[in-house]
C-alpha cells in the first residue's frame, strides 16, 4: 500500500539558471519539511518525494492538470470536495 501523499507544484530554477515547473508527490510525513525547504533555498526534490511531471520554462497549468489527470488520475478538486463534505456534516 502506498503512503498518503500531497501533490505539490513548485517553480524552480536549477543550477544553470533554467526555470522549470514541477509537480512532485510528497509523502505526508515529509510535507512540512518540504514546504519549509522549498521556501528557504536550495534543495534536492528527489529527497522529498517522487517527481511526477516537470517542464522547462512556463507551461499552461491546464495542460499540466490534464496530463496528471490522464496519467495518474489525480483529482485536482479533492481538497475542496473534502472540505465541502465536512461542512455538510
């Protein structure tokens, strides 16, 4: 059984100065340290989770979302749907 994970988006600049957009699956146990590290400086993304998608330069968020839905069946509205369900209770 796989660990519960959060799909995180980050825009990064590599050591060569090239910009990438990245979606990474971060196990919940690593999420707090990942979010702290991503805002404080240089990190190796692979140490925090599995990179699902990356693209050099800017790419439409809708293009990425369609790819992630098709390839990984990711529900981009999960958190909103969960909160709505809890509010109904």
